[in-house]
C-alpha cells in the first residue's frame, strides 16, 4: 500500500516520476512511441531534458519501434533508443529471428545516427553515452544506441540460460561486466577488497531492509479495486449505479452557425488559446490540406508547431500523445477513421487507459483522441465505415463521447480536452458537413456523463447516440402519426453512462429500444437493455430491446449498407414489435 504504485502495477510496470522513471511496460517495444511523447513535451517546453527508452534486441522486430524511430527522426526529438542487444530475443537467438544483426544500422534508413557500444565495458559505455547525450541535448535529433552484451539468464526467472552451454557459457561468464569491472577496479588501484566488500555489504543490507519493509507493509486492500481507474471513482460503471449528474447550464450568449467540422475546429482553437499545453497531432492535419475533414484548415499557419502533421503511423501518434500527456500536456490526437483504431489498440487500451491504475495514480494521461465514424453515406466500404465504440468500451480507463450535433461536438470536445483521463470522441461522417446549426461561441462545455432528452414521449423510450439520434427523431415523428409517443434520449457520453436519465425515462414509458449504428451483437445496446431489464423488471410493459447493424462488415454497396444499418423506417418497425 505504501510502496511504489500501491502494488497495482507490479514490478514490470513501475512509474516513479520523482526519479525520472515515467513508464515501464511489459509489452515488448511499446515504450518507444511513448518515449517520443516525453521527448516532444520537453522539446515544446524548451527544456534540455533527454528521454532514454530501453528495450531488448527482440523488440526491434516490433512495428512500434519502427514507427517511433521514424517519427523521432522526422521531428528531431531529443530521445535515445537504447537497445540492449542480448543476442537472444526472449528464447530465440540471433539469427533465428532476424537476418539483420546490426541493429544500430537501422537508424541510417530513417535519417539519424546509430551507434554500437560495448555493453560489457561500463567505462567505454559511459564515455560513449556521455557524448551521445550531449549531442541529443543540443538539438541534433535522436540516436539509436546498440549496447552489445550476452544475456546469461533466461528471459524470465533465475538461473543460466539453457541456450548457453559449455565453452559458450564459460566465455559469456568471462565477459560478464560485474566480475570484470570488479577486477578492473582492483587492478587499477581504484578500490581495495575491503572497500568493495563494504559496498557489497551495504547494498545487501539495503535490499534486506527493503524486503523486510515490504513484508511488513499493509497489502493494498479490496477497497482499492475501483480506485485509480479514473480520477473520479464514480465514473466506473457498476451494478445498481444511478448517480444523478447536473445538466449543462442553458446557453444565453452569442452563437454562430457552424457545421460539425467547424464546431470541432472552433473547440480546438479555443482550447489552444486557453492552455499552452494543448496541441494537435495526426495525419495530414497541416496546411494544406488542413485535415482530410478540414477540421484544421488554416490552423498550422496560426499555431505553428502546436499543429503537428504526423507520418502514417497510428501507434506513433497515440504513443506520442500518451507520453506528452504524462508530462502534463493536453494533446489531441486524430485517428482518421474509427476502423483504424485496431492499428493502435495497444497504445490506447494497454497504456493510455491503464496508466493511472498501474501507477497507483502516480501518473495519468489527460489526452483526447478524435476519430471519424463512417457509415450511412455509402461508398466507403468495410474499412472506413465501422462504428467501433464497443471495442473501446470494454477497456477500463477510457471515457468515450459520441456527439449528434455540432453544438455537442464542440461542448463535449472541450470537456474531453480539459478532463484528466484519456477521452475518445467519435464524430459521425454522416454529420460532418450535412448538419448545420447555431453553436455557442466561446468556452462552452457539456459535462461528461450527462444524457439529454431530445424529444419528450410517454409510450416508449428510444436510447441512442451519434447520427442515429437523427434517425430516431424521424422514427418518432412517423410513430406519432400512429398514436405512439416516443421519447428520444441522446446519450452523448457512452462512458460515463447516464443510467439515471435512462432509467427515469423508461420508468415513465415502460418500454425501451436502444439503437446504434454499430453491430448489434455484443454492442452497447445489449449492455443498456440488460441493465434496464434487471433494474426495472416489474415496471416494464415489454422487455427492453436493442437494435444495431447486421453482423457483417459495412458493404460498399449503398443498397446493402442502407439495409444493414438502422434507419427511421426500420427503427419504427422495431418499436411496433414492442407493442404486440
């Protein structure tokens, strides 16, 4: 309980900002993109800090390393990629897992310097690193350092590696820097045997004291289970939760007509005015074109390096945002299409989402990720049209919003940017240009976790979000002609979820249908419908149900796509079934 990170991260995941150790990850190679973000924050703030990311030779096979190195080279970041070449990747030796044994040469292909140092010679290694660090500190860009050694032990556990036998093991022990350095100190007359013995004894005593302290310390208890998932433990969804959250205050000030892409740009521009730590990164967001969806048009000319076009490398984008956020900046990363989230899922769900928890709240990640959700337009096909929120909702630590209007896109985005947890905003391509309305000017925020009734009704509640709000409102109009009064609730925030407004509405109407553009099977609708059925079983006129897309990739064919995603006509038909 009193140790590093409350014991929640364990030894592979130590975070200790006081000593400069920001992230330790057990996912091989995944620290490199985050290191870029730490280095980027240092560079943007004008400090002379140098970031060093350590990894083994086996990690050089991981794509995250290559994405990180490419971004670091392009941006001349003050980062050192320190590869400990053990000559064994986990349990597979070179050359069985790579034909390229000179790892430092890989930096040449990405436009920066690679250096090989003797990892078994502490003096040579120290002197080599000293000059490298000064070069990086002076702004010359990243350096890849290959420290050649030979791992004597196994990948995990204790003992000698079963891969080293006979003469090979004997030679490796001879080159082992621990006894070799001891011998050097004695031969050069730098230390005596008694002095070295005193150092050994002091170190041994320190370790024993630490072990004893740990054994006597209070173990982190069950009451900590849901703490540190978010800054506010009330965000965690749990059975029976029905927190009441206040709605946003009515806006009475100036407004301006905007489409959703303009409202997003307005929010980004205002956020950068309010906080110097806000910056944006993503593919093609510079001038010109100002982003594929024009959300950044003209912003690079205005904000300079705070608008940062990136390589096509989603892991590098999210990693850099995560690292910068760890140092207190508020990055806004764009993933061009929600379908692409799979490419950077590790960085989002294993690192950004879990960092607060694994560090015992020692660190946290106040970053925002924007992504466009296609669908409903036709012609974009299976890899540009999926709504992927369910994939992300299953991962604790993220907050997720899904606006249905330009006003909500601005208000939710500003709340996300200034939230202390990692947030994701989905933006419907269907609404990006098509829907215009009067949007509040200035600092307008919609609190996270607050749903909104978009249409009052008495007979059935339609619970939805994103561009399906528009479809549900149309369906409600159609049903009204038949004497069915439908109430439409726009969730706006998917996590934290506003169970109170959902359940209050269904208590009134007695029927509920959850509608979303995402695949129906294992979608958010199943979770909400199940909760309604459990909480309001004796008050329902019919079981709560859900309606989502058919279980198939989104088709390129407009005819098929129209049929597979809910729309006003099919929503109305499903509601009629609830009255049979």
